[in-house]
């Protein structure tokens, strides 16, 4: 088969620098605004004609941060069980293409104002199509293993999670000084299941501690019965990386340098 060459029609701006900030299945319970900017000089203004009458569109885009694929993956939801990649929404695909329905709020020139989505900042978009409820919605369709996970998610969280005094102080400082707050999702993940999981980036550490990756940050916690205590937050990158000119552009680098200066032994 000949290779198929795709060219982006535009790039989306979400402000989500790391995957941890992009929910896998956006709920739209917390409205947000994202902007898809189509490229100039391509006559896309005419291509957008008549789209304003639709309330949702499909985005076809690229998992541009993934260079390899895996036949089996660990989905982020549910227990640490390997699934065939074609039975998941994993980014590790033979052709790294994503498909997302998003709310279409407005169109201004070549810019589309969109609702909540699971794309990170700068994701290339290859195409967009109108969402047609009569053809694109099948509420009675079976969802395989995801139905079991959804049933578990409907149950109240099993674990109680709290922040230690140090973790609370660190979270408050990040929120106030840098407008960085990953604790809501951190607490939600740990309340569901704090057990080690490769995709959720939870792994055991020494002295009965665990670590969870939170995008550019990380947190340490302990588990006693059904009680989880987040003992401390920390930068996700070592100091030598943050000070290396060749690694310029690391997410939240300035905030992490300030954090490590304030809590050098976190």
C-alpha cells in the first residue's frame, strides 16, 4: 500500500501542556474554552461555511507526542489489565490518530471556539466533520469491558484521601504563587484506586511509600487500610534537567526551580 501523507489544517490551543491536564473522557461539567486555529492561505474560511449551525463537531487529530505503538496497553481506567490496543482509546496506535467530539461554541474567521476536549496544547488537527446526532449517536450500543469499569466508577470512591500539613502548604503555594493546581485530579485518582498502575504512573517507593506522576509534578503518599495520605508534593524533573540549557521548554520549569529552592529536600 502506498503511504498516505496528511497535512494539518490547523492546531488547537488548550493551555494543557501535559497529558495529566487533559482528561481522557471530558465530562463538560466544568466548561472551558479551547481554540482551533486553521492555517491561513488555504481557503478554509469558505470551507467553514454552514458549519455554524451545528452544536458539535468531530476532530480528527494526531497523537504527536507518540513515536511508537503497542499491540497491548494498560488503559488508565480500571485495574492494571492489558487490553488489545484496538479495544481502547490509547495513544499508542499503529497510526497515531485521535477522534474527539467537541462542542462548537462559535466561529470567528479561521478560529473555532470549542468546549472541553482531551487534546494537549499545539495538537495538529487533520480534519473536522459535523456531529449529526441521528447518525453518530447509538446509546444502546455495547461498550465491552468499559461497561464494567463504568459500573465501578458509578460507585462511591472507596478510599479517603487527605493532604498532610506539608503537602497542603506546598499545594497552597503552587496555587497562589504560580496558579498551578493538580490536586483535584490527584485526589480523585487516589480515591478510586491508589494501587500501582503503569499508565496512571503510580509506583511503589521505599519505606512503604508510593509515588504518582501528575504531569510535570509528582506526589508521594502512603496507604493504611482505606486511608490515603499525600505526604508531600515534588517537582517532576530533577534539578540538573531544569538547569540544563539543552532542555529548555520543560513544562512548569520556572515554577519547579522555585519549588526546589523552597523545599530542597521535598
